[in-house]
């Protein structure tokens, strides 16, 4: 019964969309389509930046897994992030990881937004303190085991943690600049929160930024689908919103 | 014919949503609903911040009118922004306006994202220069006439222009802090671009931020609906996502 | 012989100064003296911020000890920082520490200023990595043992490391805001570098900032005396430049 | 009489300095001299940035003239800034000016540091508002007439005003990045306030920065000499602290 209704829903959605598109064409004279600036991908000045490649989002044991698992499955997020890391290393692109950690005193913040409350309630990304690694290995705050060969190779720059969603309170911008990076390929978790806030802040700081729209995923909660928001904003704001396959091709052909 | 299909679409959408919600309840043990932290609204430390209340978006003569007019009509954006301005003034809330201007040398930037290219192609928010007001009055960069009594009363702080979408490159944060403001009621144009980037940056800077979800509007372009993205992200990220009516009630009762 | 010359030097210096001051008085009509705004000291919204209370500066084994030891001795820096920490704790002022760490990839930065080169050449503040504490305990990057009871009490907020001199690339501003702090009492190492850059950045971010001019010290190198620069700029820029004794009195009487 | 004492003072100062230097040599094993990293000067990625080239500092009618006139005379500041502007233009270096303006609501800020109070008391850099140029031409806030041919040529980027001392609250960083600038030659007014805060912030943002130590000047007030502080900090912090003649040679030979 539910399947049938979903079919009806899908069908009428497609028809409405078609009509909508048709109707749009009649005002095409007034609204020019959104441009696709694109971005040159060159290991000399382009880096891969990954946000939050951590167990709490990407492992079935993670405290936020239930929020994002559908989106992770749909996008093949786990595999795509690994493909990006591997391709970047093989083709000599610098890699920067911007992780997310919370310490006991962050739990005492006096105010915060909706998902901040959720993250603290879930005890996401918990560590004992900035100068303690007790209980860190394999915890929700740790990196996925499959990513560690790339992240812990002594070459990847692991920045200080971001504390809300963007890199405003960590050293990502400085680390990129100190390595001569002007263009960023951005991916990681989660789409409309940390990835999007990184995208927006890096653009405000004068970087050229492209996002990999299927090497990320987002929470579904209260019938809000973060992935929908992320994909709209990636396309409208970034220089390009590429699939993993598209950017991998560009990285591979960059040094020819 | 189109109306009928839209009805079918809407009906099946609602049924599917209901089923979806019902299904969600069974995993309620795993996913707690998104909290609604809310925010205290007190003129001592709370200000109204309006982004881009300018003709290019909100006047039928504006160069971006066609992109946003449907969303503006649906949200009653023009009236709601005016209601906010009026209510803030009557109830002694400080008002800050963060405008958007582009000068001739901004047209020569060497790179930019998709909507940046659109804005420059449309010649949005054009002024002759930072030290010229030639041709400014009544132009697309000027404020809506109906807002001028509130904005140009000598009390409203008009910040320097933001240059992409967020307040990173203007003095909004400093002006708020120098007046003892710690909480912000945010509205203006456009929803998923400047309003959302202001929301994100103000939160990263340690402000408590609530957004007025119907005192804003967003572009529809390439079948991307910015208003959908904005509403998802307002609700997930801010302390509250209120309607104009809700926040007006709060402002009115704040000094009792 | 050298002593005698120093006496002559000192004497003529004083005489010249007196003449200078006398001469200044005649233009007093034109130049008003520098105001002393001061700052209210209240544990509700005022915090103590200490930069770099680490062995590399403040322990005779530290790699930068020779650069600062004269200044440390003159100011009684080590004792004064401890007095501030103790007085803050006893009187319920929140304490924030902004440390300085360098990781192996920071050594590979492509460019930097003069003292940045010195710090890297000295291998100051070295740690194995952001997720390693190997060899940290008791190293030059570690806190002075005498400060640890105050810093490692589970209440002091230890921010992410700053990476050049200021807090632009760490979470100090956010941590202060999330605790409702609007005013800062600033001290630590070194005077004209990290303390002064913290002072300047916190002021730009809209904090009220006072500096404790003798709970800091600065490098002497190439006949440049950082302490001279620091004291001029503290007095000109901050809301107040207090001695340790002065601020201790204020903290003690703050909750009466 | 005063002249004679100044000679004695100067002589004993030199002797003491020599003795000091000699003494320093004996610890040369411990303290390595401060390195001079220098900086490549190339119009492709290097820009000239001038802060506050405005009448209030540099014109005898300016409200702050008395504070800086001695230092301006000693450094030949007025001529040197013009030489920099002229040389930059002739040799195709991009020029950015970061001005300082205050509007009536800035006078109502609730708190500020010492020199902030002075500036407001002097009514420095006053304009009627961000959208008014009434009374601006030739005022203390306006540029020196002799600099206008360079600043108002339609090529120089005039950023939004900075509001305290640094560029944190204006668009200088973004404008530089959007033009591909990674290295900055910095000069202007005043040495230990706006120039130094620009130097520090640009370095934190990952620019390579050199300062022109005699194309600036600083206030003398309360027997504090800002120029002394500025010169110490320029040398310690920047990649290079050059004279006007040195940097002019470098600009001239940059495109060979």
C-alpha cells in the first residue's frame, strides 16, 4: 500500500516538475541559467579538504549514524571519501583534515543552536580534553580505520578542531595559505552543516572552492533533509559541485 | 489542468509524509527530535539585523526581481521586513542593516562561485565607488523607499557592505559588540545566500541567533529553490526559526 | 668603567626626559594627555586569559629562555602569572589558556616573518602532532609545573593552539563568548608578540581588554627590546595597562 | 643648553650601546641573531597597501597633526608615501588603500581602549554617515590632495573603512585574495596602531608582509613614542622592514 502511494507521489512529482520546467522556459528570456564557473585543479595550488571523517557519523556504532545512514548509503559517502583521499595522495595533492572534537567544558556552553544541542545531547565527538587521548582510539571522535593510512601518513595536515560547523575557530585557513593553496576540493561530513559552513567560510576568505556532492551526506531529522539543502547551496555558491567521479578524473589528468 | 495535477501532487505528498512520519515513530527510540532552544528577546542585548533590504531584490524594477519574486510573494517578504523594522523601533530594539554593494573593481575579481558570477552579470548592487553616491538614489543598490524612514533615522547602524554573502568582510560583528549586543534576530534578503551566511558567521562568532523565516525570500534558478534550502538550514542551525508574527509578539512583550 | 658610563647615560637620560617633559607642557593646550578608560572587573563577564605559560619561555631549560630571561627577572613574570592564576581561581574568575604548539608540518610552511623563523629554528613549542602526546610531558611545549594545579583543574579552558601570535586561528574568541565573557584581563608570554597580538585581536573582536604589564616579558634580540614596544602599545591600545598588584586588588574587591 | 645635554645623552647612549653589543657577543653562542627572511617583490602577486593616508594625520590642519608631526618630519613620511604610490603605479603593482572613517553612531560605542577614546575625543576621521559625503571633500577624513591622483585613478582599490586599527572589520583581505595577491608591502599611518595592526592581521591571514619603516609615523603622547614600538615590532614580526629607498629599488627591478 505504501509503495503504491509512493509511486503516485513520484509520478505526480515528475509531472509537476515537467510542467514547472516548461513554464520556466517561457521566462527564459528574463532569467539566465546559473553559470558553472568551474575551477582549475592543479596540485601546485589545489588541496583536498575533508571535514569530520569520524566514526560518530560514518561508523554504524557512531552516535549520529542513525541520523545520516540513509544519506550515506545513497551517496556511497564512505567509499567516495576514501576514493578522494587515495586519488589525492597518488596524484600529489596536499590533503587537509578539519576534525570535530568536543571537550568537557564545551558541554557547559551557555547557549547554542538546534543541532548544537543535538550534538551535545548525543555526546558526539567527545574527547576527555585537548591534552588527553585517553579512550580516543577507536572512539566516535577517532577517524574511520579505513581512512587512517591516508590521514596518519605524516603528510596530511590535521588542523585543530572546528567547534561549531565552520573553520572560523581553527587553523585551516592559515595552514592552507602557508602551503600556497588557493583552491580547495571540499568533501566530508555532514553536507549542510560542516561541509557547507567550510565552503562558505573558505569562499569569504578568498579561496576558490569546489564541493564533491556525493562524498558527503547529511542528517534527516524532523522531516528536514539536510542533503537537499546542501545540494542546492553547493550548486548555487561553489565554483563547481562535482561528483566523485568527475573530480577524480580531473585530479588524474591534472599533471599531464 | 496544471492546477489539478498540483492538487494530486500535494495530496500524495501529504499522504506520503504522514506515512513517513508514522514510520519514523518506530525509530523514535534511536533519533530524538530536533530540539528548539529558543532565545530570550530583550532590547538590552538583542538587536534586529536586516541584510540587503535593497531594490535589486525587492523592487519590480530590480535586476534580480525575477529570480525571487515568487518567493517574495509567497512569504510576504516586503511587508514582513517592514513590520520587523517598525516593531523593533517602537519597542526600542537596536537595528543594524548590512547592505550589499559592488564597485567597478569588484567586477574584476579573478574568480568566484556560481551566484557570484550571476550577481556580477546582472550588475546587482552597483555603485560607482565607495566614495561616490552618483546615481545611487533610487538605484538597485538603494534601500526600498518604504524602509527608509526606519533605516535613515540616524539611529540604525548601517554597516559597511558585505562583499560575498556573509559579514566576514564588514563591521557588523564589531558594531554589534560595541553596543553590547549578544543576541540577533535576523531577516532580509536572500534566504539561502546572505541571510544564511550571516546566520552561520554570527553563530561562529558566538552570537545567539534566531531567523525570521518569512521575512526573507530566495532565488529560484535552474530548478533549484533557495527557499527550501534556507528553511531547512534555519531550523537545523539557529536557536529558533520564527515567523514574523511570532517574533513580533516576543518583541512586544519583551519589556513588560 | 662600564658602570660609570651607564651612570652618565642614565643621568643624561633623566635630564633630557625632564627637559622633554617640561617642553611638552608648553604644548599641553594642543595635545591632551592619553585617557585611561579603565575597565570594570566582575567575575560575571570578565575572564583571565594567559598566553603561552610554557617551559620554552619560562623554564631555564626552555629553548627561548636566553631571549627573555632578563625581562622575566625584571618583571617577576613567573611569580606574577602564578599570582594572577591563584587570585582568579579564589575569586571565581574564569580562566582561559591559549597555548602555542608547533607540529612537524608547521616546520614546512613556505614563508614566515623574522621571529617565526627564529621560533622554528629554535624548535620552540614542538609536539609530535595534534593527536600525539609522546614526549610532551615536561617538554618545552608543556606548561610550567607550578601552573598546572590551576590550568589542569578541569575548569580552566585550554584553547586550541594559536599558530603565529594572535588567536585568529584558534577557538579563544568563541570559548569566551560561549561563556558570556565580554571583558578580558590579559597576561602571559611574550609581551610584544603573543600577548600584544591577543590584545589587538580581542579588541577588534569587540572585547574590553586590559593587560597586566608585569605578568609578561619579552625577547631582547639584535638590540631590539620587545618589552619596550609592548609597554608602549599596551598603554596606548588597551582599556588599561595594570600591574599585577593593581589587578589583584581589583579582582579581590570585585565581588563585594 | 638643551642641545648640549642632548649631545651628552646621545654620546653616552652610543657608548652604552657599543658596550652592550660587545657584551652580547659573548653570549652569541646562545642567542642567534634575528633572521631577515625578506620577500620576493613581483607585481604578479605583490601589492602596495597604504593605511590612513588622510588629512587628520598628515595635514597641518588635521586634528591629530600635533601628535605625529615630529615623527612625520623625521621619517619624511609624506614624501615617502607619495614615492611608494608613484613607484607602485609606474611599475604595475596593484595598490590598495585601507581608510579610517567614523560615523556618528561610532561615537556611541559603549567602551574602547585609550587611543580609541582619544580618536573619538579629537573627532578624527569624522564623516556624516556611510551614505553621506556632505562636508567630506577636503575634510580631515579625506585623502591628502597630493595622493589623490594615485588613489582616485579608478585602479586603486579603496576598501571599506577599518574601525579600530586592523583590517578585521573591512574587506582588505578579500580584495587582496580576489586579485591573487599573496605578498604585501605595507605603509601608511600610524606606525604602531593601524600599520602594525594591519601587519599582524595580514600575517595571521597567511600573507607575506614587509613594512616600509619610514613611510609611516607615529604619535608621541604621555612620553610614549609609538615610532619606537613600531620599529621594534616591524623588525621582529614582518618578513622585512625596509626603508622607502630599499623597497623602491626592489619594485623598479622586479620586472626585469
